[in-house]
C-alpha cells in the first residue's frame, strides 16, 4: 500500500507538471494543479493536518501577491502604464540604443514595484504595441521584448516580495523579508546588471540605431488584458497625477520592508496599500472596488496552494530524504560551495521541472539538513537565484516566461524556442555563476560575524 502511494504521488506530480507546461486548449494552470492535489490527498501522502500547515505557510504570501496585483490593476485603470510607454518613447529621443536601456529599466522597476507575473502581463503588451507603432521589423523587436522579459522575471530575485514562490520559501526557512533583501539585493542587482550588459552586447548589431521620436495613439482597448484608461484635462495634469500615484506605490513598497523589520505582517501593509489605492480610484473615477472580483487572477492562490500540496506529498514519501543524502555533502562545510552548487542545482531542476516546484523542493530539503544558520541562509538565497534567474535558460523554466511567449506571439512577433535558447544559453549561465559568487562574498563580508553563531 505504501509502495502504491509513492508511485501515485510521483506519477501525479509528473503528469500535473506536463499539463501545466503543455496547457492544452489554453487551460488554466490551476486546473491540473487542483486535480493533482486532490489525487495526492486521496492517495494518503498528504493528510488533513498537512493541509492546515500548507495553508498557514502560503496564506501570507498569497495575500501579499494578490494585494500587489490589485494595485497594478488599479494603476492600469488610471492609464498609468500607457503613460509610462509614451514617456519611454520620448526619453529614448530617437535612439534605439537608449530605448533598449529604458525598456529594461522599466521591466526591472515593474517587478520591483509589483511582481514578476504582473510585470510580464502588463509591460509586455504595452511594449509590443509601442514597437509595432514604431514600425520596427520582427528581428528588431525581439531584442527589446526578449531582454525585457528576461529582466522582468529575473528581477524578482533582489527582493522576495516580487515572487509568490519566493515569499512561500521565506516562510519555510523562517527568514524575514528585510533580511532577505539585505543579503540579496546587492548580489542579485549586480547579476542583473551583468545580464542586461550581456544581452546588450548580444543584440547590439540588430538594435535599430534610429527610431521615431514620438509615439502617439497607443490604445489598450483592443489588446491589453486589462483594457482600461482615463482622460485628463492636460498633459501637465496627467503627468502630475501619475507621479503622485507612483510616489504612493513607492511608499507602500517601502512600508513592506519597514513592516518586516518591525515584525509587522507584510501582508497587512500590502492589503492596506491596495485598499487606499482602491478608495483613491473610487473617488477619482467613481469606480467601486467590486470589479476587482472579476479582474484579480485568484487562480494564482489556487495554483500555489495545490502545487505546494503536491510538493508536500513528495516530501512525505521521502524525496527530500533522498535529496538530503545527495545535497548535504555539497552544501556543508563551504559557503562558496553552498552558494554555487545549490544555485546550479536549482537552475537545472527549474529548467526540467519549472521553478515553482523546484524552489519548494529545494527549500524543504534545506530545512531538513544539519546546516549552520549562515549555511542555511546562503543555500536558500542560492536556491532563489537558481529558480529566478537560472530557470530562464529554457522557456518552460518559469510560468512567467511561458506567459511572455504567449503574449509576444499574440502580438504578431515571431520568436521560436530555438531563437530564445540561442540567446539565453550565452547570457544566463555566466550571469547566474557571477551572482552566486558575489552572493558568497557579500554575505560573508556583511553578515558572517552576525549569523555564524
């Protein structure tokens, strides 16, 4: 009976993962995850008590991410991202090179202010419209879209709050958002700078040197998934309003880290910020918050919960015990080995199994190892680098990349998996290794004396 439970759990995980990556007929990824979770529970590898533990683990992360997405949707109602796209074109001043750097800065900030999935969902359609409006050829659009997609996804590494699976993993290892950012922001940001630099060198020959200086008439109504926007009396009023909104969002984002430092629930501050922004919209646009019930992608919570149920089942049947025997000799005794080897391992696992289950499995495994506090922190952060940045080697490494690929193709920009891999195989490995080595030196220098005991 035990043997049967093991096989049912393993097969369920593999089949579920296959359907999530394949998504026949565009099926929502939460559906196969839900079916897989039900089968795992019925098989007996996850108990009702386990479900309570799982719910407690993901609840804070799910609430924080949902609140962040609500804020992004409200900003789209204000026409904020349309305004950003127009400013982007104006700032480029007719230079395709300058536009490249501004596009990647936008994608970095979008993920920092919101999250990686929201950044892909909101920014990519706007960039497609912007580039189409400029009349660029297909091969000229790819550098902007591909680099933007890679940076948007990888930018969830510097701060844990930009990715729901990062937040869940933080809960598992009992690490505060504040400490995560203090240890990770510098190494991950330096890694992102190297990544965008490598992308620039790779794309330099095909980047258009001259582009239109003004782009007008951007319309989200026919293409963008959120389909909204408002009118202002003048461009000056519009810019002033948008800057005020941006300042508020920045304040809310900073408050999350202040809350973490003061041991206040991060999710509480995130919800407060989204409620204030909803009230602002209600007063300004006369739109009641009820539309959030329809526009908010609630399936993300279902997906995260069900995937964790399946991973927990794998944990209960002994997967982590096997991984401990394999990984502990690699991690223990050397912080540099802990950083580099765990990051590389998670990069491989993420590209094979997708980064959500890979990071969950890797994190659960770490908590069951006999590691010092510093080794645990470094190994966990290396896991995050591997799952957020290393996973970008193949399009199936992250759901955000698969979503990006779908949006780009819907926007009539042609890019194959082979074209994608030709770029990522050159830029991702050195960026990941560099980030992992910098992580070791940064944490050893800044936190070694504090966390060693």
